[in-house]
C-alpha cells in the first residue's frame, strides 16, 4: 500500500511525457497540419486536410504535376511515367492539352508529394540526404531502393512506414 502513491506518481509522469510526445509529433503524416503544394501549369494544387485531398483526387490533377513531383523526388520523368504505367507519348499529348489525370493517378501523385514533404521533414530539411536515401537499397524494405516502390500505393505506404520508423528512432 505504501508504494501505491509512488507508482501512481510515475504513471502520471509517464502519461504526461507520452501526451507531450504525441502532441509534438503527429503519428499520421496526412494529419500533420502541413500544407502540401504541387506547382502546375493550371496553378498551385494545395491541400492540408483529408477532405481537401479527397476533393483534389476526385477532380484530378493536371498531367504537368507528374513532372513537378518527379523533379522534387529526383526521379527522371520517364521513370516516374513507368512507375505510373503511363506511356511517354500519352503523357506528352495530354500535358500539351492540359488534360487531367484520372483519380487513381492523381492519388499516386498526391501520395508521392506527401512522401517528399515527409521525407524532407524526417531528414531535417536536408533534401540532398533524403534524395540519396531514396536511391539506396534499404534493408527494412527488403533490400530494394525506396524509389523502386513508387509504382504502387502499397509500396509508397511501405516507404512512408520506413520514414516513420526513422523519425521515431528506429533504423530504416
């Protein structure tokens, strides 16, 4: 009985520390409160909330956004088109027409921009280090490069998980 207040005091201290940690670092990068931006020929595409993100996906993003996200991630546009399974000729034609990507591709582009934003944050705004990390084989991803997983939403989520592990001190 004499130890109960001591144990209770530790529990209160631990709970306060956990609460402070959770408030200072959002667990879900989608809910970080950060404004994500993709430049495009039709103006900037900006979203902060899940609702805004869903609306953008439903409306579609311009084909030109592919190039902007490719540049951010240090990936050649042709390679990004391969990840998205879009033919180069189709891309050139649609970009010239200011066409809009369908929702599936739009979601991938938004996810990739969020990966870029999150990765730069994890690497303390050292973009070059983050871009090098994307190109190195990673043991936590099955010894493949993070960049090679950009061809599916599952792969993109695995890259996000690896970044989250790094952010919280686990090796990735």
